[in-house]
């Protein structure tokens, strides 16, 4: 396959040898990158799984409370109660570099430090189920934010691992074997040329000796 | 300074407004994908989407998967839960490793 395109010259041979060295080094580096990414990814994805199970369970139980709360209150009262929230969550996002993958690091702040500010209503007209529901949701909020960070990192790393794996495989199974085949082909061809030149010279020498001395 | 949004049907998400997250109701939306794209391009670090709504926005969600922001996280709502949130985690394991080695126990 490679022999069709490769030009059997010494210059080409030097070029291919250099290419092989680079490919080998790149392959080794990328393989190390893949292994390290994979190690970190597996830790992260285990954490992601646990967090997600926890958050989904928390939201399910909160939703039950919310359904109860909605059933025992009119829409108007509910809308008024939640119309003007006291609390506000803001997030500072910085990035962290893991093996050339930028993953987000989120630091979240609430506008007021008081944990009771999640109740944005007077307790006179709302049902106690709403308080429970809001409380149960507030309890899982830190986990939810952590989940956002963790899951996003997992997605980004998965994409990068896939790319790196493809590169490693392409180098290992295509580029390196082809270059090696090319080098082998050129070496053989050059050796063959050298041998045929040698033989031609010997033949010419024989012919000349025969002519001169009648051997 | 970024904010956090929760989108989906009203019944599933209205409680989040008490916590100070931004609640955006997609119940009556004619063109959810346009609105969702607008949201993604605004100032949100994370957008929580209910699983029921995520079914209609699959293409858009995948589009933002490789971008660092916003993080689009699926959460269960009160109805039509498909379990797609945990399936997506499985999928990313499959994408990275080649086969699912975390969830098959």
C-alpha cells in the first residue's frame, strides 16, 4: 500500500525516519494523556453518579411536597407567595485545566446569609406543606449546584477522551505502521539498486578482461 | 457574575423561585427551541431542565454539550420522567471508555 506512493530516494528515507520518530513520541505522549484523563474521568463520573442519584431522590420527595402544597392552596395565593423571592443565588465561574481540558469551577453565593430567607412569604395564608417543600428543595440545592459542575466536567472530559483515543489509535494502527512499511520499502529498494550496480560493474569488468586478454 | 435558571412546566419548577433561582415557565411556549437558545447565550452558568421538556430540546441540548458554559442539567419534574438524566451519564461513560463500566453492577 505504502510502496505505491513512496519515492525510493535517500531524501525520502530521511524524511520518513524523522516522521516515525515524531509519531512515536506523539503516540507515547497522547497515550499518557489518555490514561491520566481516563483515571480522573472515572473518579469524577462515580461522583457524578452518586450526586445525581441523591439529587433525583431529593427532587422527587420535594415534588411530592409541592404537589400537596399546590393542592391545598389557590393559584393566586401561591403566586403571590412566590412572587418576590428574598433570596438570590449568583455564581462565580472560573476554569480549571485538567490535561488540557478546561472544566468549570463554580462558586455560588446567596444574596443574604440568612437560611430563613428562602421563605419569601408571610406564613398566614400559605399551607405548611409549602414550607416543607421549600425547605426540602433548599436542602438539596448545594448538591444540585455541585452536580452541575460535576456533570459538565464529565461531559467535557468524555469528549476529550474520545478525541484523544482516536488520535492514539490512528497513530498506533495507521501512521506508525505505514511509515515503517515505507522505510522498509525504501531501504530494500536502495539495497537492491546497490546490488544491481555492483553486479553490473562486475560483469563489465569480466567483459573488459575478456576483450583485453582473451580469458 | 452568572445566574442559574430552571426551566420546564410550571408545576415542576415553581418552588425553585423561593430559593433565588430564576424560574422560566415553558408551558405555553410556541417556539421552545428559540427561547432555549436565547437563554443559553445569556448570562447563565447552569440551566436546569425538566426531563419532560428536555425531550423536545434534545438537539439544542446536545449542541451546547461541548461548550464550557452553560451547564445544562436534567432534573426530574412531577410528570413524564424518562430517566434520561442518568442515561446521559451512562452515555458519557460509554463515549469515553467505549463500554459502560460504571452502571452495570
